């Protein structure tokens, strides 16, 4: 299984002391570092996914559970009329993020903020985040990588002008958080609150 490159330095930092302690035959102290390395490998795992979609399909950008499906809370969405989908990622979920629709990256806005619990409604506008806009022919889709209590960094690997396809890997979030999607008003949602979704596979909605 692949490991996201963002996790490699952390895994190595756990393995190096494990190797040194093992060479010194301090096996009792070696075990915690090996366990940490194994946990980091699990967290940064990057499984292959098969994306099958039409132009109007919105693919899940993250593994996790749907928290919001419908009208955005006040002040949460960009200006205009939108439908919101929010996905909460636990530390056990795959944290590699994927592009939800095929198109061109129009904007990538990084915004500083705080680190409130990602499941709280205010996290979408108060927490540190990356906001990505994609021009998908007849539609514009906006989505946010949002930090949480444990997450102190989000990694985004796309830039304005990039051509992207639904299901492409584009970044990773470290140690739990959430992703918010804002779809054009009139989009037909295919998932509801409480549903489990998989990045690159689950079709969340249809654009109309």
C-alpha cells in the first residue's frame, strides 16, 4: 500500500530512535517507537481507488461521515446560493484528499484561523483552512480543507490554473478534521447526514 509523502518524515522520525534503541538492546524502549511508526503508516496510508463518474457527478473528496447535507449555516458559504456537504474525518479514516469534480482550479485561498473541534458548526469559518474553487464547465464547486483540534496542518498540492480530474489526489490532512463542499443551488444530493463515504469512490451529488 502507498504512503503519502507528507507522512514519510514523521515515520522516519519514529523509526530512527527505534533502530538506535534496538542496537543498544533497549528493547523495552524500542517497542513504543515501533508502535508509533506503525500508527503513522496506518494514518498516512494511501489506497488506490477506482473513480467512475459523469461530468455532473460530485465525488467524495474524503473518507468519513457526512455531518451536513443541505442548506449552509449562516455565514458558512461563499457569496451566492449553495448547497453544503460536510464530511468529518476521524483519526482512523484515510486522510488523503481527492478532487470532487473534473475542471480547472480557479482559486486556492489559504486562511489562518483557530483550531476548534472540526465537528463544531463554526469550524467552517473560524478554523485554519484551504479553500479551493474549481471551474467545472457549467458549474463552480468550492471545497475547504479545515483543520481541527489535533490537525495543525493541511497539505494542498494544486494551484490556480491546474487541470484536474475527479478522483485525483490533491492533498492530505493530518490527524482528523473535516472537508466542506459548496455546490450550486439545485444540485441533487445522494447522501445524507450520518452516511459513511469513501474518497474517490462515493458519488455525493449530481450537479444540475
